[in-house]
């Protein structure tokens, strides 16, 4: 494991991408920090970070020899890897809120931001993870939780970081489109609110009730509306209302 640990940075993803612009970076390089000041989430949102109690890492995974990878397969396997580690840590009721937030008992404990680089095909991914670990209170974030709040146990952040890194690299060691159906099944088994009725709003402001049925090959969320029509939505066109 090649780890670059820095005291503070605005975003580990940005730090790693800046490194890549300046010099060659080895596959599997990880950047971590004890103080992330402007962590990024999906839709341009920010990610909360508590010094000494939160984990922020970014990992470079290169796919130079693989020209036929579904990009969403990377997101699925990273999410699955994190779920598998947190299962071993005893975190209860773990689910993946599409596309790649990690939930425990319906509350968000981790966010994943994957930024892909292409050269005719998927060349590499910068995989960012923010995880609430030993946070004892999330009073200003009523929809968030931490490993400590979920398990009532203090976690060794260094050991957790190593375990997550190893599991992600293991999951991404060999990517094959032939494995997509199996990856999709593993991802959807943990998909938050799958098969349940929920309220949604589209980017046009339309609100509707629907049932999540799964995800597409492109990573679109598939929702069956009340007329039994299944529609597919990308990240920028749909939000949960409950």
C-alpha cells in the first residue's frame, strides 16, 4: 500500500488529481488526511469532517489493460467493498443509497465520490471516501450517523482505513463485463428502499410516488411509478423526498 498522509487538505480527491497532473502516480496510491476542510460529495455537495474522528481517503485505480468496463461497475464494487468491511466491524443494517452513499439504520455514515478519467475508454478512477467513524454526536446533521453511534464502540481508524483499502483493491483487481450481472445483484441486494414505495421529485419539479426496482447497466436508478411504468433516472434528474 502506497499511502501519502497529509496533515490537512481541502479535498483528498483534488489533492490526488493535482499530483497526477504533475507526475506519474502508481496504481493503488492512497491519499489520506486527518483534516479535510472542503470534502466533496455528489451533486457538488460538501462532506462533513470531524478532525480525529472521521476518515477521508482517495485511491487511484488504473485500468490500462481493460478496455471494456462499465464505469458503474467500479461504483458498485467500491460500495460492496465498503459494505463488506463495515459488516465485519459489526455495523448494523447496512445499505447503499443510490448511487453510492452508505447507510446504517437509515442514516448516512459514508459518502463515496468516484471521478473517472477516460482516454477512449475508462483509463483510471479516483475513488474518494468520507466516513464518519468515532463521531459521538451528529446534532446538526439529523440524517447522519457514525460507526460509534451505530455500534457504541470506538474504532481504530488506521486499522479500518487499511481494511477498506485492501477490500477495494481486491474488488477492483479484475473487472470483467461478464461479471456485471453478478455485481448488479450484489449491489441491489443492499440497495436502500429497493421494493419499497417512496416519494421522489424530478429536476423539472414533478413529484411522484414510485418503487425502486434496481439500477441499469449505465447506473441509472430504475423506478416503477403508480401506472406500473419503469423509468430510468440519472443522478442529476431525481431526488428522494423521504
